[in-house]
C-alpha cells in the first residue's frame, strides 16, 4: 500500500525553538518612565486634521488654539473676580510674545507686563497704550524710562539706582510719576528671589519707600512681588499676600503714601510634568480656584480694617504667564530616522529638537502619536535634528515601534518656547493659530536664509569666500 499522507495521519510540523524572553508588562500604569501614553493618540487639533496642517505648512509645526487661550483667560478672570472684584491681569510678555497671542489676551482684558526695552516697544507696536503697560525688570535704561514715564506706564522699581534714575527723569520733565516698589522676602515656602526688588526683612524696602516719599515728583502707589515660578503650594501665595499687606500697612503708617494696588506677579504651575516629579501634573498642580482662594482670602482679611476706615481695597494685579498659555499650544514633529543604540534601546531622530523646545531641559512633555501604534512599547530615546549631543527631547519614553514619517505631538508647549527658542543650526518653523471657527492662520512664518542673515553685513574684502 502506498504511504499516502492524509489530513488524518499528517504529523504536526516541528516547531522551531525560540529563546524565551521575559519583559515587564506595562499597560498604562505608572513606572519609572512615567505613565505610558502610546495607547492614546490624537489626529486633530480643535477639529482640524494634523495631517492637513503638516501637508499645508510643513513639519515641524507649532499650533496654538485661540479657543483654549480665550477659555483659559476667561476662566482665570472669572475665578478671581468671583472672589475679589477689583482684579487686573497683566500678560507676561516673556512667556509668549507672539503678537497674535498677546492680542488675544489683550482683547480678553489683560494689560501688558513687560521687562525690557524690546518688550515695551513690542507692546506699543501691538497697540497697547503706555498706561496699560506694567514695566518690570532690573534693566530699564534712561531712554525707555523716559518713554514709559511720558506714557504713564506702571513702573515697578527694581533697585536703588533705578529709583535715582526715575527721580532724575521726573525732575527733568517736571512731571509727577506714580511708582511701584518691587519687594523680595522669604515666604517660607519658596526660595526667595532676592536678586529682584528691595528686601523687606532687612529694612531696605522701607528705606526705599522713605526715599520715594521724600522725593519731589515720585508717588508710591503700588507694591509688587513675584515669588517664583511653577509654584505648587498655594499657601506660598497666602504668605506672600500677608507679608505684602503688612508691609503696605507699615509704609502707609510711616510714610505719606497711599497704596492703590498690590501686584503678586505670576508663578501658577501649568499642567506640565516637571522632571523629577513622579506624579502626573493632574495630581500635583493646584487648580486656579486653590490659588485664588489662597490669595484672596488673605487679601480680604488683611484689608478689612482699611475698608472699615472708608478706603477701597487695593486693586489685585496678577501677571500669570505659563498657567494661561502653556496648554494652548503643541509642537508637531515628524520622525526622520529610526535607530538602534548599542545598549539595545530604540532611538528616533525627529525634525524638532531643543532649538525649538527649550523647555525640554526641565519638563517631560506629553508625547502623543497621531495614529494608534501597534506593538510592544519599548524604551526609546527621542533625539532632535541638531548635530549636538545635548539635543535630546526625551531621554527615555516607552513607545511602540514607530515609522519614519510618523508624527508626534509634544504638549503643552505654549510657555517660554516661542520666546526662548534658538535660531541654532536649523530654521524656526511656522507657528499656526487655529481660530474658533476652525480657520487657520500662520501667525509666525517659517524662517529662511534671508531672515537669518538679514542683520549680517559683509565687509567689502570678505564678500568672496575664495580669492
Ligand atoms: C515679574 C514676572 N511676572 C510674571 C512672570 C510670569 O511667571 P509665570 O509664567 O510663572 O506665571 C514672570 C516670570 O518669571 C516674572 O518674572
């Protein structure tokens, strides 16, 4: 009988042996790499497809949501005004001074808070009148101070030499000038930023107040302090306001001044992951309501006596930066190459690096794919395009295999990137704003060679590279 192989007598094929591997199961739980996010993805911003944005405007790309920006500002105002009606916001230009961003916030009622000649001029060029500018910073030169005084800006005096300079200008112009003292002190919660302003504990601030009130044209009408940034403890603000109110009472009692406003600066944390903080920002960052309660409860308590004497409470001024703008902007970057490092880790080269995302030095930004990624998540390093070893957007993140040409969204990136980014090795890309009706505007055009070399001048004998 022939040896016929039938379905019934077929021997199962011998399986090839595979070396077993053991790997930890990471299914979205918190690990030393942070929470895995690869199983979340997003293909649009405010309903506009990311693919269309990249097709039309290139990659990398910054994208800002006008709706989110307005919503954030409205919420901040609502929360504070509900607790303390006389509140004013100054938009901290250094956080993001793209004109479109500033003007959205000005339209929502914010004044401009500037810290340099350039920022002052930028605010004025956007149409902000001088008397809606709060002028901070340790380096205000005579030229810009003369302008600011003539235009009735709120000038916050940083040091004694500036006080003398302002006094000198006021005498020269024969003009009364309302000024604010910037204070520094120890809240017990934050590292004092004692390099700015006048120290309260040592008596320096009171001496400066005396000096102002003895001056012919200067009028002390405001107190300012900015106790730090990304402050995770609302009680730091309670301590700040208490110290400022006590100082206000002292200067009003001891000198012939009346304080009209107390400016508590910025510093509220945004929903970003500070490196070294284990828990996700949703768990560690206080709400705007918590910050507002901490500030206004103490301000109301300490100004009660003033109200009893028939005087209005001082205006509360806030210069909130990152908490307004950070989560309104994302950076979209494309995978340019895929690598295996000698130690076995995956690495990808992106078209955006620390030149664009300066805050990658201290944040672990959220990284979201723009399509669902299949496969096992593996430890991956995210490199930027620069030929510099420091160009690492993330030293370690769990990501499934990703293809060249795939896009990743980095968020939140709205604070301190479009101001601290570097024109270094690469051109800076387009910045888009998606408006509330889902139309899209380029609010800062991508650079090219002519932009980068615009200020250069070649001496005649250097016009040719070779003789
Ligand atoms: C004087 C002043 N006001 C406001 C801000 C904005 O701070 P933040 O972005 O932390 O709210 C800063 C930033 O350092 C500042 O120096």
